[in-house]
């Protein structure tokens, strides 16, 4: 059983600022060594460059700090993430908290002031609507438990 993972959490420099946000975990390293982590960046897949202007959700839209509407690219990336999950039979995702694509518990409030609020990113929302469980890098224990449940259920 494979897990979709935000590419930046695996150390790939795909964030808006050209950096990564690698998460350190022996458990994850083990899954990676078994070929069970599928890295994906919805924003890059959706057609946005790296680096790119920061963007935040404003209701159903995603807007860059400069005021450009990039909703189409964000939604395209979300659809591609879902398509990959379907193709690979993926039921679990580990996505970067706080991102307008990948956030699962909180996102920035759309004002570019560094203030976050409860909410989820575009990709997380779509995956959850289609029955895929999404966890953040702060929830590795919960993800491991869910993986164990799914595996024992066959
Ligand atoms: S869209 Fe997701 S995978 Fe891509 S850089 Fe942002 S948080 Fe990481």
C-alpha cells in the first residue's frame, strides 16, 4: 500500500521559494526504502514554476501576493493528484501543513499577513472528498496507525 507525499516533505526543492521542507523520520525513511512513498507537488504539476509567487486561498479562489488568480493551476494540480491516487490505488496521503494546496488542518488566511486559520488546501479538500485520508507531517503517528488498520483489513 503506497502513500502519496508532498514532494517538499521528501526534500525536493519545489516550494514557492525554491526550498524544501524535508521531514526527518526513520519510519518514513523505511517506507521510502520499500518504494512505498509517491512524491507529488500539485502546484508544479498544475503548471506553476519554481520559484513562484506565494499564494493563499481566498474563499474558493487562490490568489498570489501580487493579485493574480491561480485557481486554475491549483485545481489542475489537485485533479492530477487525485488521478495519481486512483491509478495507484492510494488511500492515504501525507501532505505539508499550512499550504494552500496541501494543508490539512490550517491554511493562511488570504491576507498575506502570516496569520493562519482552520482550513485545508485545494488538493487536500479534493482528495478527502474522494475518500482519501490526508495527514500532515505533525500526524505521523496517526498516519502509521491508519496504515496499520488498512493493512490488517486487507
Ligand atoms: S504544493 Fe504541496 S508539495 Fe508542492 S511545495 Fe507546496 S506544500 Fe510542497
